[in-house]
């Protein structure tokens, strides 16, 4: 397994988008790969901070629109 190929899997894991087989395979990989485990905890912490910030502060409508447009373009 190549770790650089696992980045997308990591994000899908954090978003609960993996089927059971993919989830188990990725969890086994993280047990054996310190770099991926470290990246997982970094991304989990980042996601948590962002979600807490969003709940604490109102998001400006212009930012929401910019993000929506950027997602449509990608």
C-alpha cells in the first residue's frame, strides 16, 4: 500500500464514507503505518477545530458562496 495514495481514503474515512471492507483495510494500514496514523490524528484534530469554530461563529454568507462556487468548479 502506498501512503500517498491513501490520502483520499483518509478523508473518506473521516467523513464516514467507506464501506466496511475499506474501513477495516484502512484501519489495519494505520496500525502498521506511523506516518498515516500521525496524519489521521492531525486531520481529525483539524476537522474538530474547524467544526467547533463554525459552531461558535456565524459564517459570513460571502464565504459560504465562495466555497460553494469553488466546489462547483472542482
